[in-house]
């Protein structure tokens, strides 16, 4: 008999283990799959086992209307959900909402002509698609586009569609996504129903633009598809089950953890918009010297993340939670005090409905970590709540607010009221609205979104630490009794106060707002904050010898601190660094000059390659802004542009960025002896070729 050697034994053992595993699968080692462990942790692909074929999905679910969305901050997704609900309740459409990145597009040529597709598309940055719409946009604009079965000139001749865009008129490429996609679809033979709508966040009219667009759209769609309008009665999208078998102490209950990995204390990358890294704040300090305003500098430590990285010019996203004061107001307004900590399970009543947070969880958790309870209120949502009013008088007032655009503006929008404040206004602070279904609140309020900040450090100088520069938002509204407070910046202020021992409270309450700064189950204790990084196209030129001109007043200087920091380090290493010009502005050099001491240090490293022009707007009777200094340095600016300098603007889009754009066109026209129209054309060409870049907000 042959001797059995070690290798034979190993092979036999492997075969035995494999056989046992195969025949006992699902019994001893099968683990129920948590959908949030994949979709919420990775957020990049459709769930395993789910079809990417939209035609199959429509057929399987019996739907005749798909509403695609391309969304960066959740607003386009919210509008898509609202259209789906209204289409179902008012017109009997069988609707589903679809994330553009969850489906393939090659079979759109086979889209049934008895069905309809909606495209709700936000434009991000300088005319770019949102992250989840990138693949779709690259596909649909491809001149060599190819579909599964229709190679002809009009491959999408069967496709009927509706389009609405979300944009900001302060940007050069206003609503370019919906305009371009509409054009591409039409050229491919698709038929648009009604006009393509455009909402303008820059003018503050997004909601009213949407409401004004959708009524004629529904009328046109009804005529094409033979729809009959019926009285819209509220039908819940989600089922809410209170779980008597679970309590706060159960480790399967989500108390603010964004996904299963975080619930089980096993956070891991990739870190993205569905999966934050709980990062330590290594240091924090106040940058202003006045007591009535705050500007924070924070260092966020990412060295323990393993794979979270950034490059100079990127954005960091901070995941906030709602202020305790506003959570309490909301809980009281909807009569949820007695059950705020009850455990609930939430599931979609339709197979295509997606619950926007992990469950089981609690009412308090959903309100604190997942709902935009402090956001601007939708007039349409106010009208929906009228049916659940506690009194007839309150019902009539809510109905009027929901139907009268001007009345709503004067009572709600112009006062910057949140939804709980609206209910207090209508029925009094002592009268709750307990009849409002919790599903209605989940559907009607946006998901609480991360807030993005320009990173103010260089990834070359400090690759494992991200700097944030943020003014704490606090705005008094004329005629209003309350002060509007920024959700995230006040959350960061509370963290900074705790870190620096500036409050006697265990939970600091800046401006009367307290936050759950230790996070769910104290997982953020020790001054931690959930973050992820969003990569940006706002970048230094690859050639460091190329000149750059930067315009960044206030916290608009944040990315330029990173730019200058990087170039100073390069100069220290002996690299040839080009002219580095910064136009900065603030109110007063002794009050809010950000990083005043650092600029001198950078000057010593860069020498005459660095020039800083300061505009102090409140130091004299005549207000001086960055655009004034830009004009004064017209010759320098034009000379550097002639040397192919990159031009950067960061800050306020509505006023400063627009004026800088105009002034630059004037400089070019004047110094080159061109008509003003030609100067403007040069600036436009700079934008198109990437030598004029903006990182702006409104």
C-alpha cells in the first residue's frame, strides 16, 4: 500500500471541508443579507441579484412609468419621489423611482411605447452631471452611441419622456444637464411630452418653478396616455411597524449608524456618500477675533481610515445631526413625545419603494439623523398636511398656504420657517398634529444630507489630515422672531467648544442648540465626526511653473490656502514655481482676516513668486471688494493671462463671482484693445478650456 504523504492529507481535508460546507449551506454558515451592508456601505452598484434591465423591472413590477433621477444633494431625488407619488395618486400611473446608476441604458431603444420615462436631472458644478448620472451622461452624449436592437438614425423612436432640471442661474452652465440630455434624446428620435422644466436655485424659485411646470406637464401627459385625473387621497408609501419585541438596548437596532458595518463597530471603506468615516478631529480653533461671529478651523485626522484620501482642491463632506432643540420641537409638533424612543421597522409597501435609512430604528433616530427637519418647506407638502390638521381652522389655513403662492411666500418662505414652525404658526405651539402618518413625514421631508466644504489644506503637505474652514451660519431674518442657524456649522461649533473646554456643559449648546455630539451609542465620543471626500475638478495646474491667479474673499480663500501651501512646499524643495497671485477680502484686518499669520510664512518660502492683495471692505467709508483690486491690477492680470495663467474663483456665486467674471472680461478688452464682447468671449473660452475655474456657492 502506498504511503499517504502530507499533500494527500491536505487535499483530503479540503475535499471533506468543502463537501460539508456545500451540503450544509444556509443551515450552519448562511448569514441573512443586510441590504444596507452593501448599498449603504458601497453605494456604487445595484444590489446583488437585482436586475439592471429597466424593461425587466417594469415588467416584473407591473409599472408603466419610471422616474429616473440624477441627484447630488437629494433634491432631485425628492422631486422624483414626489412626481411618482402624484402620478400614482392623481392619475393612476404605476410609478417607480430609479437611480440612474442602478440601470443600463443600451436597451432604451426597446422602451415600450405605452410607457413613459421621466428624467429629473440636477446640474452639478460647472455644467457637470451629478455623481450618479455620470455613466448615463457619457453614454447618451457619445457620438458613436450604440443600442441593443436599433442601429438606425432614430433608435429611440419608441421612447416618450418628460424632463425637469435643477440648476442655479449664477453658474455659467445653467441647467446644462437637462438641456443637453433633452437635446440628445430628441436627436435620437425620442419624443418629449410637454416642455422641459427648469428650476432655479440661484433665484430661490426652485420649488415654485417645479410647481408651475408640473401642472401643464400632467395635462399634456394625460392627453398622450389617456389618463384620467381623480381626487388625490393620501396613500402611504411605507409601512411603519412598532416593535414591542425590540428596545434601545438591542444591538440590532440602528440608533444613527449609517449601515451595518457601523452598527457592528466594523467601519471599513470605501468611504463615500453612503458610508462615512468616523474621523477624529485632532484640533480646532476660532479664526475670528470678534464675539458675535464665528469661523472655525478644524483638522480632521484620516490616517486611521486605511483608504480615505484626498487631493488638493477636493471637498470634504461632513455628516451632521439635527440640533436637539429642533428635534424636540418636531417631536412635540407631531405628538410623538410618548413614543419617540419606540423601535420601529419601516418597509416599502411597493416593491420599488426604497427606505432611505436602515431599520429597525426609532422615531427619534429618524428625526435626528435622517430628516431635513430644519430645511425650507415645500408648499405642496404643506397642502398635503392639511388633511391631518387638528382643527378645521388649521385645515383651512394649511389649504390656503398650500394653494396660494404669494400667501405662502409671505407667511412661510420669506420667514425661513421649518415644518414644525409652520405647524406652530397655524395651530399654536401647544396643539400637536398626531394624526400625520409617519410615512407621510418620511416621504415629504428630504433626507438629511452631508454638507460639503472646500478642503483648505494641501494633500502633498498633510496627506493624512484634512483642513476645514467654515463660517458658522447664523442669520436674523427681518421681521421674524427667530434666528436661522446652520445645521452643520453649529454642530461643528459644538464639537470645537467641547474639544477646547469652552463650555461647562457635557453637551455644548452654541446659540441655544445642543447636538448629539457623542453620536449613536457614544461611537463619536472623543471628538469624532463622520466624513467622506468628494473629488473635485478644481485643481492646480499639473505644471507648477504655470502662473495662477486666485480670487477668494471670506471662506472662499479655503482652497487657496491649500494651493499656496502646496506651492510653498514645492518651492522649499527647489521646484520652479510660477507666479502665485491671491486676491483676498474680508471686513476688517483685525477681526476676520483669515490665516493672517500664515501668509507671511508662505511669502518667506515663495519670495516674489507670491503676491497677496487684500480688500478690507469695512475699514473705510467706501467699501472695497476683491473685484476693485482686480481692476487696479489689470496690467499684472493681463500679463499673467498672456503667459497662460490659470484663473480661479471661490466664494459667493450670486454677486462676487459674477462681478469678477465681468471685470476680467473688461480687463482683457481694455488691455488688448478689443471690444468688450470680445473680452467676454475670451473669458468664456477660458471657462471652456479649463483655465478659468470656479468653486462657488449661493
